[in-house]
C-alpha cells in the first residue's frame, strides 16, 4: 500500500511539472504585440491658400502609383509663391491603391500623438517662420496651427509669410515622422521612422 501511495504521489508531481512546462511554452509561443506599421501613401498634395484671397491657391503634388512597391513618391510640381504674402499650408495624403481610396491624412490626425511633420527651406525664404526650418533642429521657429492631445505640434496645417525678395530654384522640404511611444515636446525629425520626405523646388516672385 505504501508503494502504491508513493507511486500516486510521484505521478502527481510529474503531472504538476508537466503543467508548469506546458504553461511556460504556451506563454512563450504567444504572438508578439503587433508593431506600428508605416502608412501606405500614393498621393501627397501641398495646398498653400493665400490668407487674403482664398481663391489664390498654390498646389504641389507628389505621387507613387505602386505604394509599397519599388517606386518612390515622385514630385510633379514646383512651389511658386508670391512676394510678401501670407499662406496657410494644408496637406492632403491618400492611399489610392484600392477603390475607393483611403484618406491617410484623416488617419494621421486620429493618431496625432504618433506623428509630426517637419520642414526645411531655403534660408530666409520666409519672414515667418524665419530661419531655415526645423528638420535640423526641432526647436527652430515653425508656425504649427494644429496640436495633438498632449499639446505637441502635428503639422497638417501650418502658416507661412514670404519675404520681400525674389527666390528662384530654392528648396522646400517636408518630412513626416511616425513616432509611436517616441513623440514628445523635444522629439525631432530623426526620432521614429520616416513615412515620407519630399524636397520641392521653391520659387518666390
């Protein structure tokens, strides 16, 4: 009888050990948390609206018809603004691989705590913001009109005032950073992953 009891106890401990091992394996086999994926973008449009005349619009487009394929966003336009004018820049972003297309800008706005637009441009092309943009230094002047839920800038809407001098073949660069768990009051254009960066020709005349 003693041997039977010992055998029962031994079997019990073996089953307990197997249960622990199986539980550990089950936990190890759990799928990892999905990572935040970069946006699929086929069309980007920059729209500069003259603050004094809403009918005065300047648009600049970029297109990538194959989305995540081998092609990159290709610039289709230059940016030509007037001297001594104030503009509001809004950005349209779409994924048109499927029909109907997807409004990626709306998704970015919903995920504003994970995204920020950064800009650089020919030095002193604008009187406001002055300087050359905030891609090189996030604390440099920039006129954001929209903020995320934490009070940090987003950049789907920004304000620009041109200078009084002509500019030919200058540059205007826009970069969208995807910054989940990274974006803060001090994060910059090198933090997170770049969804896209576009370098347009800028003329002021």
